[in-house]
C-alpha cells in the first residue's frame, strides 16, 4: 500500500529515500494545475510553467522534510527506520517497530507536523523580509499582488504546508492527528490495542466524511476534486483497517523476544575458509542459497551466497577465501541482516532482510552470532485466531 515498489533516490542521514512511480503522475497533475494559477499572475512566456514545476518540487521536498521529522524522532526513541517513500498521497516513514509507550508514540507522531509548521513559518518570514508582513500574509492566502515570482512561490509553499498541517492533524488514524489521538487514548487506557481500535474507528469515520464530501462535490460539478476527495477517503479507510489489523496481530507476540523463536544452532561459515571448501562442505551439503559468515571469535562478519562462489572459475576457488566473496560487510548487515537476540520479535516485521533473504541473524551484545530467525519462525509465532476488523 505504501509505495512498496519505490525507486531509490538516495540516502539522507543514512535513511533510504524512495519514490513510487505514482509520484510522477501526481507531479504532472500538480504542475498542470499550478500552471493556470501562475499564468493569471505572470502571463508571459514560460514563467508560469517554470514556477509551477519549482513549486511542485518544493511541495514534495516539504513532505520529505515532514517524514524526516518522524524518522529522526523515531531514531531518537530507538526505532529503526527502513526508509522513506514518496508517492501520490504524500510520503511515509517506514519504521521497524511500533512505539512502546504512549509518550514515544506522541513524540514521533507530532514531529512531522512540527516540521511542517516550521516550513510554513519560514515561508512567511522569508516573504515578510521581501515585501513586508502584510504582503507576506496576502501571499499565504494566495492573494499576493504584483509581479514578484519569489513571493508568489513562497506564498504557495506556505499555504500548502498550512493545508498539509491541518489535514494531517485530523484525528483520523493513520494520519498524524490520529496517531496523536491514539497516544492520548493509550495514555488514558494503558492499552495500546484498545487505543488503536479507538483511533481506527476515528479514521474510518473521517474516511466516510471525505467520501461523502467527494460525492457532493462530484454532484455539484467539481468532478476532479470530488473524485480525488473520495479516493483519499477510500484510502484512509483501508489504511485505518490495515493499521488496526497489524496492531491486533503484533499484540499476539507482545513479550516474545528474538531469542524465544530463533534457531539457536545456526550453521555458519568461517571467514578464512576457501571458496572450494565452502562450496563442497556447505552449499552442496546443505543446499541452502546463503550462509552467515563468522570470524574466529564467532562474531558475525557478513554473508556469503552460493551465486558468489559459483561465479568463480573452479580453478581459482582454492585461492579465494570467504572474506573476498562476502555479499555483505558488518556495516551493511547491521540494519537489515542482524538483530539483537534480546530485541522484541515485533521489530522483525519490517526488516528488509526478512523480506529479501527470508531470515535475519541474531547476535549478542558483542556481535557474536547466536541464532537465525526465518520468516517461517515469525509466521509460526503470529499464528492464532483470524483477525477481523
């Protein structure tokens, strides 16, 4: 649902930034819409199109900063970040686990709106520095007069961030306002699952309101806005149901640690073994596609795959050791392949390694390999009565 097939654009603070292909569609629509807005103010040449394109890019930069606010606060709280994806509905910071307390949930949820508010304030201050406070306020109301292109862009960016702030603070899960509502309900009840159900109910209620508003706008002739509003309402309703279902699911493994479900006798390859011996003694013997690699003290050194060995000519396998063939070093393994054995099992649900490799590697505080947790191990822990929403 949240841009799972995104294309990586880069990394900020080590966080993967991705863009879903749907982002291109919405960028084109925004540029098309804003071109008419700017053409009324700057009717000559290519200026309206350039300003529209710049405004659209700055809008999504604002969304990225909003999500980075969530991500940075989540990291401060010890929550790993899988990445940030931008897509047609905005953006999402994908976290490795849910919050463990109401206070943690509140801080992470409020961080994004706080960044958005700062952007809007910064736009007003910049506009005021250019043309004075009155003109800046007019610009944020999209009522700027005159021919200052920078003022017009600042006005649009400030106003759209205020709109984004207001929308995100609606108390409908999984919007930020809904997450704040969940944090408050969690604090009052002391039960995360009950709080999520309450916030999910609010989310579905707001989704029905948006669908109804979209239908009304459609009937009175505002076809595009009506369809778009109804589409957002449908999305929010489904997202609320999915979020509640996920919380119900993870509540089944509350208190279960990685060590409780891992295979505590993992088969590992010594880092100094030659490629020919690895192939004969491990890949041919066990038939597995990859193995963890450990050093002389049992510390996780990385990963070796069957393909990396088979790519070598047989004549040179005896001259190459595992260290030169590892598909991953400890730095790469830290975020996606390895997990502390004492971590809650819930933290594995968003792990890239579990999705990509089908397993993650459990280590102790000194980095020694203690076990392997497969996707099937996690599924067994999650099994139980069907969840109905």
